[in-house]
């Protein structure tokens, strides 16, 4: 005789699927609809924060109430007949209990996030650990079955879930599908597409995988990086009743475009006294100071010169590095997130970015959408975005500023305005309207396209090419000018067969295309 009734089993399976799906993808609605049946409320495909709308949804509350009732009813049956619980029922029951526990302590987890952000670097504690542990042991452990001892793991998973949802839902604003897809991509960067696999094993190793965030300037790449970096799995220590790391201070951003190559190396790898002029003492770099559960964010990675690219490649391959002026190998234990507004495919084609480095970065790619793309899909997002910007520096006037700016934009800018500066431009537009009641867009000058010869010169001057790459491209350039292997070999002082072997067909095609 089964413990579950047929309807309860079907409901439990739907809740299990819901608990393991990406909450920012349409699949969430399918799971909710399947679980709630006629009680399902269709409140939109996109789960997002707009204006002052609460994140509470009626479907979730209906599910929470029903799961709670079923869990306690099933617990009574299991206590009375523990040997009748079938194997698949154990999994369904476990998922129902976990869903119930997460939502029972959701508010406490949210408060813990707030406290951590205000703690100035202190390790977050959890005063609700003991009641959680008691509820977990009471509901999860089954008479006559092996005792489960992973309460602290689930306590940590729930904290991670809450942090990921809080960062993604709170900082990525808008109801457009591009915004929804960005939230979904961030969720997958943290948990992958398979939450079951993640909770079994991958929570231990996801920090080894590099994330690359690409998108135009001003589209919130650092927001996405911060959401991912703040959402890493952090174990909970039962003895100290505290998590092992502060998720806020363990995220370390570094804007590479703002530093010279020497300073980049020093910031990343550290240096020893005397390594270069001005190195008056040893310095610990960010890779060395980053904790095991921490994240180093390398913004504008497309700006790195060739020599530093080689050193970073070693970090990604072997997880080792050396301080400037030192030969001792040191290990990097954290996660790396990189971002760029450059087209790395084009950068690689002209030799400005290493292929091998790219293929160490591209295991997990997140694309941030432009503002224009978002507004085309959902024009009403304009007001929500303006309000989100205004809250950061004028919270008491946020609604009025959002109304004023939105009205001004719709009255004075073309409906198809491209917003070349994206969200950063919208922020300045709002501030201009607030101060002077107007905004004058500054359209960027078109970026000149380098000829292949010019791109070769730039890449060689910046030391971005290996000796072999430089040899291949120069031989190709001379051959394209003379159109004859014999003449090219004579001019280069090389054997004809060597020149022929060195000609790069792809670079040659680009040289001919300009003719």
C-alpha cells in the first residue's frame, strides 16, 4: 500500500519539477499550471521587479500553503507505516519537505542577506539555524531509515538560492524578454540547466569554471558579474553557526582598461620588493588574496596586452601564477569572471586576442542586451528603468523623476532612438532632465575600420603576436603585394617553399577583399 494518493503523487512530481527549474524561464509557468490546475493564476511569463510591485506571487503562496498541508499529512502516514514508503515516494516526499523548508525560512534568509551587506565584511551568522535543523531532522528523517546528516548542506543551498534570486531579481530590471533571458542566463551560470545535478555534485566545482560576459558598453555587465559572484555556494559551519565566507567582500572587481600593463600585472599577480621602479615593498595581488569561495572580476579583458594574456592563460589552465619578480608558484583558488564590450572574434582574427585564451574563457558565456533591444520588446520598461536609476540617488523623488524623465524622452527623442550609451546614457539623461529639464544626446563618432595592414602594425607594436604569427602575416603581406612566391622569397630573403608554407589563407583573403 503506497503512502501517496494518486493526486498527491502527481502534485508532488509537479512541485519537484518546479523546485528544480529555472524560475526566470517560461517552464516555471508550466510547472505551476500543472501543480495548481484550476487554481493557477496567469500573471505573466516574466518574473521581474517593476516599480514598487512586490515579488510575492499568488501562485507561489497557493503552492506554499498546499505543500505545507500535504507534508504534515504525509508525515503522519509515514510515522504510522514507515515501511510502506516506496522508493520513488521517498524522493517526492524529500522534495516536498525541501520546498516547504525553503519557503518557511525564506524571510530569515532575506534578512541575513541584508545583514551581510551591512556588516562591513563580517562573516554572516544565522540565528535561525537551530530551529531549521530541528524542522529538517523532524521532517526528513524517516523511522527505520538511515539518518540524514546533510542539514547544513541544505541550509547553505537555500542561502545560495535566496542570494541568487535576490541579486538577479533585484538588479536586472524590466519585463522585456531580453531582460528575462539575461536573468535566466545568470541563474544558469550559477546552477547550470540541471539543478538536480548541481545539488548532487556540481556545487563543489562550479567555481573552477570561468564565466565570460559580453555586450555593448553600458549594458550592465558588472551587474551581471556581481550577481553571479555574490551567488556562489558557501558552506555553513555548524560549530560556529556561521557561513564560511562573506559573499559581498569576496567579490573583487578590477577594471583593466583603467590601468597600465605594469599596474595590471601588479594588481593581478602581486609583486616583490624591487620588481620594478616604485616597488618598495612586497604586494599581494588579487589572485592571491581572493579566497577559495571568492571571485575576481576582470572587466574589459579585451584590453589586455599579449604578455599578460599569456600569464592569465596559465592561471586558467593550471590555476598557478607568480608574483612579479618572483619565481615561486602560487595557486589561485577562486572563480574568474571576465567581461568585454569588444568582439573577441574580430580581435582574434587580427591577432589582438589569443585563441587559446578565448577557449579558456568561453565555457560559460552571458550576453547582456542593449537598452534599445529591451525597449523595442517592452516600451513600458522605460519608466521602470528610470525609477530604478532614480532610487539610487534620490529615493524620495524616484517616482516623480521617473515620470518627468519618461515624459521628456517620449516628447523629445525619436521613438526609434538607438540609445548608443545604453543604460549608462539613460542614467545621464535622467540626471540632465532633473537638473536642466532637458537632455542633448551626443552621438559617438563612427569607429574607423582598420585595414588589414594597419591591424597588423597595431598588433605588432603592442606585442600581441607571437614570432610565428608575425612571420606568417608579414610573409602573407609581401606575397599579396607581389603576387609571386619567387619574388616574395627574394624580397624576404627566404626560401620559396618557406614563404609558401607561411602564407595565411585567411589573412590573404582579407588583404584581397580591400582591393
